[in-house]
C-alpha cells in the first residue's frame, strides 16, 4: 500500500525543483537555440528568395537588352546593305556609262580607220587589178 508520509511530499517537491532546474538549465537554452536556428534559416531562405528574384530580373533585363541589341544590329545591317546597294548601282551606272563612251569612241575610231583603209584600197584598185591580171596572165599589163 502507499504510504503518505512527509517523505512523499518531499520527493514531490524535490521532483518539482529538479524539473524547474532542468527546465532552466537544459530545456530552455536548447529550445532558444533551436528557435534562433530556425529564425536564422528563415532569414537565409528569405535572402535566397530575394537573390533568386533579383537574378531572374537581371536575366530578364539581359535578355531584353540582348533582343534590343539584336534588333538594332539587324536594322543597321539592313541600312548598310541598302547603302551598299546604292553605291553598287552608282558604280555600275558609272562603269556602264564609261563602257558606253569607250564603245562609242572605239566604234567611231574603227569607222574612221575603216573608211581610211577603204579609201586607200579604192585608190589602189588599179594597182591591185594590174597585179591580179599580171598573175593570171603571167605578164605585166
């Protein structure tokens, strides 16, 4: 049977004192350390989320700038191509004009030289006919 004497109350008081002592020496410091770690991890997690969002924004901004630069590059390339086409047309038209002038000049010179040779041949027809007759007949005429 259970004996309810003073020692029981002393043991209950000792157990309660020991519980309070252990609570303040062991449990409360460990619990505060765990809460401190938890809050530290939460702050680190928040910092990670902030860094990830700022990295995503930076990547998005980079992509936008890259797309903008590409569009500007394409536009400048098209402008340069158009300018090159204009220069090409100018050079071709200038060259064709020079060729046409040279062709006209050469044709005039050729015609002039041809006329000179023709006149010279016409003037020497008698001489050539006498040579041909002489060759055919075998004697001078």
